[in-house]
């Protein structure tokens, strides 16, 4: 009798876990995730904020959302368990602040070697900012695509064209004033010539 009770409890636990760990499915049989409500021509940010993040292979996620042109552009860890993740969606680029759910989203401006995207630590009027900064910088002397990426020790300060700080307390991406903001060239995105 004791063995039967243990078996019943074990089966119940396995059934509950299996139900909880299964991906969500829509009525038409498609797997649902944080991008399932996104439609081109609609408010992308509103469709994403608050959604639970369902981890999976990037290739599979992109394939499931070809209709919105979904393409992963990279990710950076803000702190343990909190990341800034970039996606191209419907002809725009977005940065998502996420952990187990999406806390905040901004539409990110275009960037290049001349005006590179940046994520890291900056100074404002010579004082180091406590929060991580996401920005597009003014790089008057960009590297050639055939040259090696900028060194992680390259502390050449670059002015910001547009910038946001990551508010880790309120889990928000907050616009920053750019007057006096300087960020090191070493931390620009790989696609724009960084490491």
C-alpha cells in the first residue's frame, strides 16, 4: 500500500511538471511566446512589455516569426538574471530589458561604424555613472571593416548622440541627457567594430 501511494504521488508530480513546462499553444496549433502578439503596423512595444520570456533556440524563434521579420541582433547581461536583448522586428530594431518577463522595450535607432551602438559604463561631466548605459555614439574616426575590432583596452572617449540608462531598481530603460556624456570606444557593439 505504501509503495502504491508513493507511485501515485510520483505520477502526480510528473504530470504537474509536464503540464507546467509545456510550451503554450494557440488555437491554430502554433507555439506562443513573447512575440506572438506582435504585428507589423501595430504598437510593437505595447505588444511585448509584460510578456513572459520563453527561452528557446534563436533559430527556431526567428523561424516561427518570419511574418514580422524577427531577427536576433545580440544580447548583453546587465546583471545576473537581467539582460538587454536586441531584436529586429518589422523593419525596426528594439532593445528589450528582460529576465523571466519583458520589463521594458525601446525602439533603437540605426547605428553603424560611424555612429556605433554601445552598451557599458560612461561618464557624465567626468563622473562615472552608476548605471549601465545604452547609446549610439559619435565615432569621427571609424575603423575599416577589414581592420581588427577595437581593443577592450581602447578607452578613447566618444560623445553620445542618444543615450539611455538601465534602471536596475525599477527595471526600466530611461532616456539620458547627452550633454557631457562620454563613453569608451572599447564597449561598442561587435557589429559596429567592437569586440
